[in-house]
C-alpha cells in the first residue's frame, strides 16, 4: 500500500535526501520518494508503519503528517507469474503483427509493414484507454513524467494515440507523427525505466485500467520497439 504524507521543514535537496534516507532505514518501508515542490513524501510499505514511528525516524527539524492514501490499484495481481499477467499484451502484439504482415504481404515492403504496425498499435491501445479514460489517467500519472506534473495530459493522451494511429494508417503527415512518437514514447520510457530501477510494483497503463498488467521489462521493450521503428523510418525518409 502507498501512502502520501506532508513533511514540513524541507527546503533543499539535502533535506529531501535526509528524509528519504531516514525513512528507508525503517525495516518495513520499501520505497520513499519525496516531492520537494509539494512538501510530500510517498511511502510504499507492506506492513503499515505508525505515524509516530515515522516521525521518530526523521531528524527533529522535520514534521510528518498524514495527508492522503493512494488506492492499491497500482499493485500487480498475486498468484500469477509475470508471463501469465502479460499474456493479454503478448496476444495483442501477435494479432497486430499478423494483421500487419497479411495487409502488406504482396508486394512486401518493410516500410509499409512498419507504418501499418504502428497505426494498428496506436488504434488498438487507445481503444482500451478509452474504456476508462479517468482510470487510465490515474495509473499513467504514477510513472509518466508529464502526466505527473500535468494531470490533464493523461486525459488527452488516448486522443493523441488515436490521432497518430490514423496518421500512420492513412499515410498522412508521417514525419510529424514519427517525431511525436519518439518524443511522447521516449518520455514515457524514461518514467518506465525509473519505475523498474526503483523496483516499484506498479500497474502499467498501456492497456488502460481494464486489464491489470504489471510494469515490467516487457513494457520497456514494447515502447522501445515503437521508438526504434520511428527512428528507423525517420532516418530512411529524411
């Protein structure tokens, strides 16, 4: 479970590091991330730690108070292996790849295959996000750097994906679509990488909030494939 607390007395990165280090020293705490601008710390622990225990762990200059609780929607489903949890993602990729091959099999052109793949990727993945845009926005903000700072970005992101999908499928404004793909997926991949390195068990929002997929290396690979395709096609076209 994740909880967010207000911490008064923090003024600089040194304070941020002191708070995180002090909290992580407690045995029951898995992660502690300070938002210096908001004077908050987000704590992830398996067994709830009392407020008095948290306060005792901090230097005297800091005061911690309970602020809000983040619903446990971010955690992966227990009792299933990583492959089992990611099965829907693999299945969708298989269908998109097969459809792209069949559409462009005669005559075969690699560039046309890539454009079709990227178009179908965006359209299919945006569909799942549209099933629960608000739920997607909440999950997306847990790791995407832009969505963390601009909450409304998560609400418009499915529309961006759908529009890019149409551009690729219609072969319209391909170069701008490739550049936007590199930018938005590149930024998201940065957030994914940080989550993986911090070993956070959070939910991947790639298929919206309908399917409970864990954030794993597969998510990183998924974004990397699209980015590599976009970079390759941009180089070829330019």
